[in-house]
């Protein structure tokens, strides 16, 4: 089960995840440092916090992808994103984006080596049930699109940055 399938639709997941770093760069440049700190509403993440979350999640996906390929019927370890977000105040946007982009690039290199049969390899998520390696990749893409949409909404409401 892919909880982000609605965001992905019929888009190619590898194309989506290949373009995310560039889209984030463009959005964050448009927002500027101050705009990236602005939360859209109380209790909602700012663009900086979303990028921190994307960096954390990319590290998690890197592990999940590799464990799924390496082990027979791997069981994924879930994580509580709110507990991980507790430390986001310590991270700056550019460091989070650099980490995300580096690990994403590494994950894309891995995906370029994966055989078509490996995409049907089974993996279990304790909360979502059984899925395939392909579903993990589709989840990455849908997750990206969800958070890109959130940052786009923040950017649309932000005052225009003056240079």
C-alpha cells in the first residue's frame, strides 16, 4: 500500500524523484532564508522544516531500499516523524537540502542498477502491510510531490523576495 499514490498518479516515479532536488532548489531560492522560516499555520512545518524532514526521510529510504534488496522479505522499521522533527530547529535549510540531494543522488544511482525483477521483491511495513520494492520507490515519489506541494503553497503566500 502506497499512502502517497494519489500524489503520484500515473507519473513515472523515477522521473519524479530525479527532479525533486532541482525543484526544491528553485522553490527555496524564491523563498529566501526568511521565507523558508515562515510556517503556513500554527503547528505546521515551515519550508525549512519540510526540507529537514525530506532529508531525514531520504536517509530512511536509503536504508529501506538497500535492506529490501539485501534481505529476503525485509520488515521495515517505522519511525515517528514528529519525534524526529523535535531537533529540526538545529538544522539550517542549506544543510538539509545538501544532505537530501546527496543521499537522493546515491539512491538514484542504486535504482539505476536494479533489475526489473527486483522491483517485484516483497517487503513488509508493520503499519501498511506487504508491498514491493517498486511500491517503496513510488512512495518516495508521492512523498516528494506531497511536500513539494506544501512548499509551493508556502511560496505562493510569501511576500516576494527582494535581492
